[in-house]
C-alpha cells in the first residue's frame, strides 16, 4: 500500500521530549528523529548509553534548569519542546484518594509543564522561533470519574497552553496542546480493566488510540506547516470529542 503520510524535515533542529523513554514519548522522539531532528530525552528512566538522554525530574525546577543549560551548552539551540511526562495514578474516588499521591500527580503533570516551559521559553524567545506541544488529555476537557487528580492536572495543562500561547503569539514561538483519549500504552496498566473498557466504549471508533497517531499530530504541530495555530487544543479521540 502506498504511504501517504506527511513528510517533514527537521534537520538541524534540536528537540526536547519529556517522558521520552517509553510509550507516547518514545514514539514522538522516534518520529522527530526520523525527520532529522536531534532529540534530547528528559526522563527519570533515561538511557545512560544515550548522550542526549538525561535523568530529569520535571517536578524539580533545579533539575529542569540544569537540563536546559545542558542542551544549550551541547547544541547551542533548542527548537522543539514536547511536554509529555506524566502519570495517571490510581483509579479511585476523590474521597478515597491519598492526598500525597494527589499532590504528586499535580506536581508532575501540571507543575512539571510549568517548570519545563519556564526554563525553555527564554531560549526560544531569544531565538525568535520555537514550537511547544503539551500532551494533555481528553480527561482535562471532560473530567473522568475516579480520576480527579489526572483530570485536574490535564485541565490545568490546557489552560496553561492557552495562556502561554497568547503570551508568545508575536514571538515566533507557537504553543499548542494535544488532548488524546485513551492510547495503548503502559499508562493504562495503572487503571482497572473496567475503567479502560469504559473509555473504549465511549469512542465512536470503538478502539484505543495508538502512540504513532499521537506522534504524527505532534510532528505537524512542530513543523513549519503549522503557522497560524497557537494556544489551541487538538483532540485525538476517535470521534469522541466533537466540541
């Protein structure tokens, strides 16, 4: 079958993908590399054999700032940022949620995006060009029952994206978010099978999304084909989200 997927050229560009060691993040990193980008992975489980993979805790601003300096020192530029690091936590009611775990989810999923943007935006603003893509979730738009921390954190990511997109609208730096429904990754292992099946049943396509489908949308948002979108949310839900 003929391949009609879009082709991009990111040669000479440097990308940072947080949470890029597995799942959606790894697929995004692979797609950007395929198009010629140098990809720096920031992850708690970074591959020690990869010189551009750094152990970073996105919830720790000092860790993030050190990683950003490292990219600037090594490559002299930072063009593309994909904020993908995050986790869902347990599937339990709000009153049963461990407050410490609740706070940790917010710290990684939302504060982590702030920390990384706080460190990277000045680099992009100075260069006069950049692309930031925040991986949110449909849960941030709809609110998933028994997933209050994850839903709240991703709603915050959507609002942060809209705010930062407006702030940087005249700088050459575009900021957008992707809001996937359930995607086939190990993240689903943190949820009950019943919870996952409920999400599948809500999709008109009656299936999970695939990491490569997220990566394709991210690649477009990182490319010069995307020029008049910023502060926007792009659904990836198999027809579930229609507004």
